[in-house]
């Protein structure tokens, strides 16, 4: 009888181990299946939908396009001659400006708005003193102010830079 008890205990232990190993096998099978399906899904995405790297010819073309600087249109203004705001002496400024435009369509608008543009620039220039416009920093600030003031009323684009073509203070 004692022998039957030992055998039944061994049988119970073996049955429990069988149940545990069956659950473990099921988990391993499910995890393996998920890994295989996930790998297959990734491979399908990579080969079917992922962006392809550019060919050497396309890379060369893109590099060439990146090297070319964009040449923007320039609008020339007639020369300006203004009295400067110096209180001690009568000094004047003669300057010619060119405006770099964001788009070719802006040239037509600037031609129509030329009186406004000239008025804004004349008012700005005549408010400056000789000391303010003679320094390099003063010229840079003047350019920025011209761009800012003109861009306030433009509709079809904007002025990106101002070039000083002639600049004489006397």
C-alpha cells in the first residue's frame, strides 16, 4: 500500500509537471508565432512601403540643385537727395537704393506703390543725422529700417534686402 501511495504521489507530480510544461510550450509557441508575424509585417513594410534611397544620379542632381543659390529679382529706385537732421550744420545725403524682392510679382506692385515707397524712405532718411548714417552699424540699421517700413504695406510679397548702390554724405 505504501508503494501505491508513492506511485500515486509520483503520478500527481508528473501530471502537474505535464500541465506546467504544456502551458510553457503554449506560451513559447504563441511568442514564436508573434515574432514571426511581426518580422513578416516589418519585412513587408520595409520592402513595399518604405521610401527608397535616391539613386547615385538622383543624389548628384539634388546636390547640384542645393549648390545653386536662388537669384531674387531686384527693384531699382531713383536716387534720393535729402537734408539730414543735423542741428548745427546743413548736411545732405545722396543715396541710390536697390530692393531685393521675394518674388517677381512684387515688382508690379512696387511700380504702382512707388510714391509710397519713396515717401517712406525720404521720411526715414531725413530723420537721420550724419553721425547715424556714416558708421557701418548705422548703414546696417538703416537698411533694416527701410525693409521693415516698406514691408508694412506690401501685399504680394516682401522686400528681403536693401542694397546701397550710392551713399554720399556732404
